[in-house]
C-alpha cells in the first residue's frame, strides 16, 4: 500500500467516525491551546515588565559620584578623603563618548516658587533638553528647555504646580519667581505621577546652569546617560568609568548603575514562571495522548472483523500498523493545528481585553506544544497499531 | 494447482486439543470446481483457511502452483493472498464506511496499483457485476444479493487463480443465492479454480468435484461430469 493511499484511507476513516474524531481532536486541541495561551500570558507578563522598565529607559545608565567599596586602611582613607564631585564638564565629556546617544545632567535642590499671592517650596531639577527623551517624559503644553538656550531663564512646571499657580489663566508665557530669579514658564509636564522616587507632577525643571547658581554649587547630583543600543550597555559603562577616571586624575571615584541587573532578574523569574506554566499545560497534552491510545484500542476492537478482512485480501501486518498509526497521526495533527489556532485566538482575546499585556505566545512554546501533541498521539497509537497487526485473521474474521 | 501433503492442524480448546485437520492429502488442479461439505466441526472451514493462507498448518506441506507456501514469510504470504486468492464470505465482510466501488477497489489499493488504472478496473468490475447504479452506495444501502456481488467483484478484481467461497449463499434467500452461484460458476468456467465450503447438499451437488469431510478427515472425494 502506498503512503499516499495509507494517508487517504486513514483520513477517510477519521472523517467517517465523526463524533469520536471531533471529541479526540477537541481534547488534543484544548491541550495545545492551553500551552499556547498560558505561555502567551507568561511571556506577556515578562514583556510587560520589560516595557515598564523601558518606559524609564532600558538603555539608561545612571552615573553618580562616589564609589562604594571596601578598602584597606591606608592613609588616604584615614584622612577621610572625599570623592571628587561630578561636574558639568564631566557630563559634557560623557556626551562625547561614541557609545552615548545623549545625556542629561541632573542637579537637584529645593527652592521657593512664588508669584504675587502664591508661594510654595518645590523640588527643583536642573537639567538640559535631553531629559525629556531620556526619561520618557511627556509635555502637556508648551516647549521644554530649548537646546542651546542654557542661558535663558526658562522653567517647566509639573502638572500640579501649574494648576495651583495658574488655575485660571494659561501658564505658558507667565513669569514666575524661583528663589531670587525670575523665570519664564515655557512648558508644563503631562501628569505622570510617581516615577523613580519622586512625583514629577510637583517639580519644576530649569536649565542646569541656573540650578547650579541657585543652589550655589558646581557639582551634579546625577548624570543620566542613554546608550546607543541595548547590547552596548556594558561597554558604555566601562567607557564612562574610564573617561571619568581620566578626568578625575586617575581616581576611580564614580559609580555607574545600569537597569540590566534588575531587569535580568525579573526576566529570569518570569521566564521560569512561563516554563512552569507551560509544563503544567503540557500534562494535559499527555492526557490527550492517553485518550488517543484509548480511542485507538477501542477502534481495534470495533474493527476486528475489518482487520481480518484486510488480511484476507492481502494486507500485510505493516499495512495494518500503518493504517492505525496514520489514523492517530491525523487526529493528533488536526488537534494540534486546531489547538494552535485556538491558542492564538485566545491570546488575541487577552490582548484585546488587556491591551497593556503583550500576550504573544513565544514561538518555541507553540512549536513545542504542536510537537508534543504529535509525539504523544503517535506514540500512544503504537500499542493499538501493533495489537491490530498481530490479530489472527481467522479469529478476526469470525468476530462480528 | 493446489497440493496438500499430510496437512495437520490442531486447536487448543482449554485443556483439550482438537484435531481440526488430520493428515489431509489433497490435489486440486487449476480450473476445478470443488465443493467441500461436512457437518460443523468437520474441519472444512479450517481446510479452506489453510488453502487461503489465512491459517498455518502445524504439520505438512502446502504447494501452490509448484511453490511451497508454508515456508514463506508473512509478507510473501500476504502477496500471494493478494495476487492469487479471492475470498467470498458468508457475511460478505464489506467495509461499512466505504462505497461499493471503494470496497471493490481495496485489493488494488493494497497492491499499490496507480489510481488511474484502479478507476478503470473498478469501472469494468462494476459493469461486469451489474453494480454501476450502486457504485456510490454504502453496503448498508445495498440488498444482500448486491452486497455479495460487491464482495465477489472485490474477490476477483485482482484476477486470482483461486476463489475460496465459505458458504457464499448462507445469508441469502434461495433465488438470490442461485443468482450468486451462477456468477461464481461463470468465473469458474473462465478458468478460475472455485473451491466452496457449504453444508447445503443441493449447493454442493452443483460442483464437479465433491469432497465430504468428517472429524478432520476426507471421507469421500467424488468427481462427476458437469450437469
């Protein structure tokens, strides 16, 4: 019997036992769909976390002054030598590194913000125009600190501050007093709430030079650096440290924090979770496989006389084995493909219901689900197929 | 040409050993019309199964067309069943899921005959057995006589040299049974060996050679001139 005829004959058998086939295909497809949907959820959660991080910026490196390390008690340490500060000069130096896309110096302090009949103490951020893209902030109105306008006294207000100081008139273009200087309101931040430790709705941002003058300091609180791409984080970190070491007379006195370490941990946890869930779902596939075995055993019993006849008209044991084998293979294949489609539809529904959750089943999970379904289905049919092929034709024909 | 030498077949029934065939010696030449008669348990069906290579003897030698077939492998025996032997059963043994045409086509499919040739041969067989109108009907939609005609068409589609019929009219009424017999005898007249097992004396008497069996032995073997 040719392979094509075998496949065709067994497909016809599958179709003719309609209810049985539909049920077994359903069982198989539910197993596959479970794997696809659950891994889509797991991987979606993983990507959700990564997206949250990248909303802060996954390519972000934070440079801070000082260095936390244990050293021996040498004279310098005994003298309590303080680390060199980070300066605007350092920030500009980092901006020239080839791995660095952009940077934003950060100077932080508090000052009194006032207009006639309004007054409050606010957190002041001194930075440059690149702070917005680096921190993925959004402006509600106006413009941010203009590039190359470090000398003009502009101020960007947090959403809540703007609302409190100018509840009735447009804030843009108004003058406002911060400390002893007058600033022109150029933009208002979109409400964002808490992010990285402070509430951006209640801050004001001014050019970094003004901030340094205001706080009477030359040092920076942080330098935020964005690497050109994610793969270069580590080399960027090294380049920053080297540049700062050179600028600080060979002293290794800065620290660079990347988000990668934290992100990698989350990534591992959620990937393990996805795997565990996929494993649990895969059990249902094995159950489906056993179901296939049961159904095929029943089929052998049901079709005993038929097997006897096939032998009488010249089928070899191999032909019979292959017929039962391919029958199970069809059931598994259709179940697996249908399950894949169900799974994709399920994932789509999840994505529609929770748009922020990117519930896409990873390719490996879909392939593994289909593979396991086919494997268990076909493996489970081995026993029935062999049983069928070993039937004695005389007794088989005698059975009604 | 069928040659059985000292064929013995025993069955175990619980503790007892039943001697179904006891050193049978039998020669059947090509084109003969043989009926095997005897009461149930006389071994006539076992003899037919052994001739049809469905059953293996415990002892003895079976030559088919000069070839010792008792020593062949399972695959080789299946090939001989496919090519040289056609079975007709009392209960037809059609596959209920398949149409009449597909049931007839089955031996060709097993033999790996190309589809285009299969279609032609099946069409010819449907014509020869007057089943053209029933080609696409399932066995459940056919009458008993039609079912047996499909079964005979299936048995002959490979143009076997031997047709083995086990009570071919057992499930049919007298008139239809007679029609089926005419069909089988027509095949025999065209040169096919026809061996038929029956316990119907009248039916057995139609054969030119009549073998009677009892307790696993041939008790009489008579050849008559055709009626």
